[in-house]
C-alpha cells in the first residue's frame, strides 16, 4: 500500500472528532441529574457521574480514539477504535445512572447530557466516515446495520440502561409503547403499501398515456404542497361525513384518528411513487423497448419482463423517499389521535418532560435510518442486475 | 417470397412512404438504401407492423400480414436494430431465448438452439452464455443481436442499420459474417442502410428510396449501368463506377479461351481482384482455374477493360 498508515499530518475530520472529544471530556457534563422528571437539571461531569476507575477507563478510551482519529489513516483501524469507544460509553452512561441516583430514590432522574451526546456524535462520525471509506457493498452495509441493531437490543434488554430517565419513561408505558410502535409502523408502511398499489399502475398509465401525465402529476404536486396539519384538517370533513354511515364506522373510519392520518400519508406517498415510476419507465432505453416490440412481446410481457425490471432501481428510490418521509410524518398523526410515536412526543411537550419526547423521537429516527440503509442496499442490489 | 404492395404511410399531411411496391425472393438479401428521412425505416417497420400502413399491404408467401395477429407475426420475423436493444438485465442466453420462450419451446430445445447460434457466431457458449450485454464488446453485442433475431428460425429477417454502431474494421468483418451465415441458412433478409458501399457489398437486390418514393429496384449492377434517375447516379457515384462494376462481376464473366503464364486466379473471384492481381504482377493475362484447380482459360487486362466498358 502506497499511503502510510501512520502520518504526522493530521486528518481534518479526525481533528474535528478529537476537538469534540476534548470538549466532551473537559468542558461538558456527562449526565444531568434531576430530583424528579420535570425538575430543572444539575450537571454531573464524568468524574462525578462514575466510580473513579470506570471514569479513568472512559477518559482513557476516549483519548485513544482521539489519537487514532488524528494520526491513523487506515479506515479499518479507525472503525475499530470508534466502535470500541461506543461500546465503552454506552454501558457507562447506564452505570452512571445508578451511581448518581441516591439509593432508594425512585423519583430522581438521570439522563445523558451534552458530554455523552458529543462523545456519541464524535464516535459515530468516525464510524460513518470509516464505513464510507471502506466502500462496503450492499450486503456488508446490511450486516453492519444488523450488528448495530443487535448491540442496541443487547443494551436495552440486558437492563444496562434501565436506570436512565428515558427508560424509566418507557417502563411506565411499556404496553402503550409497543402498541404505539405497531401503530406507527402500520401507518407508515401500510400507507406506503397502499400508495405503491395505486401509484405503480398510475405511473404506468402516465407513462403510456402522456396526455394524462401532466394532469395526474399536477394534482399530486398540489397535494404535496399542502402542509400536513392542514391536510389532516381537510380530510376530517369528508371522513367525518363518511363516518355517519354504519359500514364506514364499522371499518373504523372516523373524522379523527388513524383514518385521516392513513389517507394523508397515502396521498403524500403518491407523488414520489408515481413520479419515480414514470421517470424510471421513461429511462428504459428506446432501443430496448423497440426491440421488445419488434420481437413480439405483448404489452403485458413488455411491461413485466422488460420495462418494470429496468425501472426498478428508480421506483425503489421513490419508495425509499416515501418510507423515510412517512416514518417521520406519522409522528404528526398523533395530533389528530392517529397514534404512533408522536403520542409520546406531544405528551412530553405538554408535560415539559424532555425524556418522554425523546422516547417518541429516538425510535422514529432509528426507524427512518434503518429504512434508508435497507432500501439503499436494495436499490444497489437491483441496480447490479440491471446494469 | 415477400411481396410489398403499394405501401403508403402518411402522418397528417406528410407522406413518409409513398406507394412503394417490390418483391423479395426467398433466400436473398434486399438492401433498402437512401438518405436519412427517405422513409427506409418506416418501410421496414411496416413489414412487421411496428408501423401500421395507411394503405397497401404486405404478403408473406401469399398471406396478408394484416390477417396475422401482430405478436404472432413478429414471432415469425426477426428484427435487428442499430444499437441492438439487447435486454440489459438478461444474460446473452436469456436474450437469445426470448422468442423461443414466447413460442413455448421446451427447455432442452432452447438450450440446444442457443448453443448452436453461439457456435455459429464463434462465441464460446461456456464463456458467453452467462454474460450480461454490458460485458460484451460492440461487435459481440451485434452478433448476439443477430443471433437473438435468428433464434426461432424466422421466415424473414429485418435489419435496420445493423452495422451503424460499429467501427469500420469490425463493420467489414460483421458484414462478411452476415453474408456467410445468410448463405448457409438461406435466410431472407431485408436490410436498411444509408451506406452505399454496404448496399453493394451485401445486396442481391437494392431498393433506392428518396423522399418517400422507391426510385429504383434491381440488382446492384443495374444501378450502375442504368441508373433510373440523376439521384441514383449521384448516390452510387460516377467516379468509380467501372471499378464498382468490376467488383460485382465474376472472373468467369470475362473468361477468354487460351493459355497464359503465372499463378491462376479463381473463376469465382471478382474481376476487380483479377485486375488488381494483373496490375500488381505486371502481366497482360493470367490463367483462370475453376473450383477443382484445373485451368479453364485465361483472363486479360484488355478483356477486363472491355467488360467494364460494355456493361
């Protein structure tokens, strides 16, 4: 290998990561202690938050990562160091909860503070950078995602974090958390499935009947510009009217609740699905379509054997946009009683309980991230076979 | 036998193909040649009904193509276009198998046919069958394109500028390959090109089109000796007309009795080649040998020149 693994000219991103680590270690609190869940917090530094030996281990580990970040160029070493850093700080923050909270006090809350978040950010940046530089293939990226998910699950289910405020919020709402999670995923993926079921044929129609294209895309474009809250509001009227019919009511259709949320998400999903289907089909090379016709493939055979497989990467890119968008937007559905993780976010805002907000927000972000990684891998895989 | 009868195509006020009629004998190559926009491609695409004629009809062995369902008709007619339109998500074998699969051939028969065609085109089946089109060179893609069109043993092969995307060296080789395969399979081919050289090289008969009309239809030599219009004369070029003619004529056409010194030339070679040999070795005449190698007469410079003038 031509480039040296060790170098004295510091790496730019590595230097930034090192600065972040420095601030996190010396200038920022590691955790926040509060007498109860909505009281004002008091900062605790690493040495106040952890037993001395553990604190030394943590600081030592963080400094080592900083040194690697600055001086080592080899991606695999940087990845290993940053992963090690994450593996050290994650249980430490759980440990500090038990250390800071006075024995027997069940009201006190401990949550991660700026220092922890900065360390997490610094290590994650380094991991992300190293993974990018390693140019992992789609399967390797899915593997990395699975490892991260497994590590997360281990931390959550081993009880290592049970002392943290956010998991105390979870403990009192364990049942509703999972039912809201289910609701959230159903809203996001269900509306996506409906949008694909409607949007795909609509996209094919737009492609084959150019006269319809402008009209259909125009309408979908207009829908896309309506703010989500306004769209929920607009949908309440017709759905409220529908709810007056016994059949609709029996199907669970009401002016408020999951029905308008589902319909709104569905409508937002249509444009990316239809537009990407049209663009994907448009980009199938004209010679390929001409050859397919000339060899006597019927319209159906041409669509399913040639055009859709070749348009698949672009269609999947549309589905990726929709899924990530829907997982985020579904949060807003809680405002009209649609449920989902937004329930915790808005309850938390109402109660000024920031940990409750995080209980709703963090899983949403994690889901979106995972969805993006999975679909990106799927797009690359589908591209590989249709080059 | 393909009969094209009074084919016409109009788009609104513009006539793209105007009242074109000609017949194509089985086992021959007919080249449709003309400038771009002359209506050649449209004419070709009306034969397999990718374009529906405004009026006129096409008969294949006496059967009106309009009486055959479009897709069935196209299964019986091979189609090769410039750029080939190979399916990028399918392997070479899957591409070639397209029409046989549509026709419901069994697996074994398709596999045999793929191997046979790849062999015919000197592509090693073991190496090429599983490749994807983007892994092939331009020349290889072209061969796969033709192999795919021939897969279901079509009664007719339509080719629209099939060599247009190839560089000159590969193009000449591809043209010779096509000739060899056509002679071997006795395929009936209608080929569209704007390249006069290609037309003279490949065509048993040439159809010259200009501004939607068929101007002349006949054997290549006839285009040289009796151009129907000034346009044809311009298109074939007057400067090297005698040489073109000599390259179309066989040595046996100018065979003279008698003997001559030197290495014999083959009776089946062209007069162009014979003249070239004579000039190069500085002789007035050379013996002519038939396929078995026995001398059947001689060919002379004066004889060749006389042939060129008389034609």
